[in-house]
C-alpha cells in the first residue's frame, strides 16, 4: 500500500495521481506502515491533494519517527525546531535529528551540523558541526558539501585548507547550489599560492568530469565561470 501510494505521488512507473496517492498512503498509514505515515505527513505539510495541515503532518511524522523511520525523524526534528504543528522545542529537535543522523540520514546529519555550528538547542561546537557536515557531504548532500567547503575555506571547526574547501564548493555547485556558484564566481584568479593551487585542482576536476561525460553542460558552465573570472582579473 505504501509503495503504491508513493508510486502515484512521485510518478514512479505511472502518471502522478494525488487523490489515489492519498488513498493508498492513508490505508498504509492506518496499518502502521512507517513509510506510508511519513509520506502522508509530507502530503499534509505541503498541502498536496489535501488541505495543508501542519498538525496532521506532525502527527504522521511522529508516528513514523517513533517506528525508527529516519526521514521522518529528520522532519520531526524540523517540526520541533520551527514550531510546525507543535510548540517549538529545540531540545526535542536535537533529540530527533540525532536519531535520524545516527541512521545515516543525510538531511538529519546536515541539520544537526547547522544546529551545532549555530549553537541552537545545544552548545556551539564547530568541530562537531564539521563531523556531521562531512558525513552528509560524503553521501552527496549538496548543502552539506557547501557548508563543509566554507568551513575549510574559513578554518571553522578544522584547519583551514583552501584546496579541500574549493573541492567541496565545486561539488555543491555541480548539484545546483547557487551560493556555491557565487563563491566560484567571486574567487580571485590570483592570490596566495594555496588559492591558485585550489583553483587549478577544481578546474582539473571539472575537465576530468567533462571528459568522462559527467554533467557535461553544467560542468562546462562552472569551468567557464572560473576561467572568465581569471581573465577579468588578468585584464584589470
């Protein structure tokens, strides 16, 4: 039931049909299927095929999270953090995000990293933030890749390393993070030797990916941004 509902909702093997998705997800959720409960909560949080209802979303997320479903644990943490369908409670947010993060859910790992970096709901701990950003980034979570890159560039929570910073920034840019593209656009073509080496490493990564046929047009655009910036600096 949960799988059928998800197929109708996410157009997996069939055309999207929100009413049918809600019907099957509701049946699965009532039978305590954690995936159905999570997806039904998602419908209510977005107002897809149902009236938007934060309290209902929270209820279904909690039912799913209590059964150990990591994506629901992540969303339940966000509900507590932002007061969505429930009174704000940063301690509860941390508790549920930790549960999701410990199950290797990259969204929960990223969100936990943000809270540790900001000191929200827990003591500020940049080193611990880096630990969680890295775990999520290594799973390909683009926002975590960007934040990890910024930590490396600024020396926040770990030793400053421009080369590693730029590598993670370009990974985030390759996945469409606009802030990462802006960092590449602003990065000077001259500067310290470490900055020059970092840019050269990034360009080598992009050229190799283009040669291997990976996201060719996107990587060409990123390479163009970097090289254009370099030319602007050399002409000024």
